């Protein structure tokens, strides 16, 4: 059994900052790519940022220069510092982890954390 626990969402004014965190626990033997996706009301889920096991990061164009991504392999965690937030960043943010649970490599999703940016 694998659990992904997210934290750090909330309400912030435009121009403010938040930091999302996600930690994997349970049957975690090895972790590959980790990342964050978001889904705004009425829209499809979209990629925000990913980071490979070697630390190579990839960002959506809409967040480049404002968001960062990092991982702590010792703690099976991934973090998303978000700066200069805009109202269009409002969405539910989901952690995504590709990991080996002792049997197979699978993709896991967190429960989602709400980020609301007021204008």
C-alpha cells in the first residue's frame, strides 16, 4: 500500500507565494519521476512541473520563472515553491509519483490540495 500526502495549499493574494509538499509512504522501494498537475474548474488536468530521479526539471510555460520544483529522495518527497501567484493559478493541485512498490512500477496520485489566488 502506497500513500501520497500533500500539504501547503491555501488562499493567497495575487503576487503572493505558497509552497506545496508531497510525501510518499508505505511500500516505496524506488521512485522515478515526481511531479505536480493541476485542474481548474471546467478544465482538464494539466502538467505544472515534473522532476526526474536525476533532478532534471520540466515546467509548463505558464509557470516558468515563477514556480520551482525540488525533491528529497531521502524523504520520498517533492516540493513546489510557487511565487508571484496569479488568479489563473487557482486550481486543485495533484502530486504525481512513479514508483516501484516491490511488485511493479506504477503511477500514484495524491488526493489534491486547493490553491486559490485572489485578485
